[in-house]
């Protein structure tokens, strides 16, 4: 199966969870509960998260907010892509990914997305993989488009595109971020 079909199927699964179709029996363990049937033929790496899982994760992350006004948890790391759950109570730093597409699915809350334009004062992020992946940040974005985003929205951000989420004081936003290699 090609990457587009796989990403499309994965996106449908995540949208179903966000829209409240909370009928799955699995948790974020990466495998189904094998007491419910013979799932031994499923590939390693299978994962499913329900809407109630997301709400529980959000409560946990709310207690772990850091200096950058956010907390995050990696739900799955599958070699060529990973899924993170991000909870923000304030504006995040601008981001730029050279080799990754960002696919976001907003689970709750709202914010203003700035996308496009130019990264002001760009600097390469450091860390285990960030510099190798061409991830950068800056002080702001100049000339980008602004879009209000809220629960249920799906956002596709191409590689080499500056982006930033602004969160008004007293508001918050929680979203899934799927980082997909562009090459």
C-alpha cells in the first residue's frame, strides 16, 4: 500500500475518535486486548486510542504544563512517523520542519494558527533528532496567514512551512500531531 492510502486510512481512524465514535476496545498499548479475540495475526505497531483516552491524557497533561505553555506525550513511535498528543494553554514557539509534514487533528479548544510567511530569527533546534531532521524555531513569523482552528479541524502543514499556534489567555487547545516524513 502506498503512503497516501495508509495516511488516509489512519486519518479516518483518528477523525472517528475525535468525532466521538468511542466504540473501540483497545487502549494506547499498541495492541488490542487479546482476551476479546484472536488478534495474533495483527502486525506489531497496531494502535487505537478512543475519545475517552484523549480526555484522560488531557487531564494528565494539564498537570504537566511546562515553561513553553504546553505538555506533550508520544502515543506511538512507528519508525517512519510518530503520533504525539499536545496540550497548550498558551502560545507556542514558531516551528519549521525541513523533512516532515505536520498533520494535526484538533481534539478540543481553539487557537489561531499562523502558517506560511518567514521565520524571524531562525535557529536550528538541538536535541536527539531535531537538528538532523532540520527542525527550526524563531522569535516569530512574518507575513503568514492566520486561521482560527478548533475541535474537529484537520490541518496539513507541508514541510518547509513556518507555523505557530497562538492561544488567547484563558483558552487552551489540544491536538494530535502526526509527523510524517516528506521523502
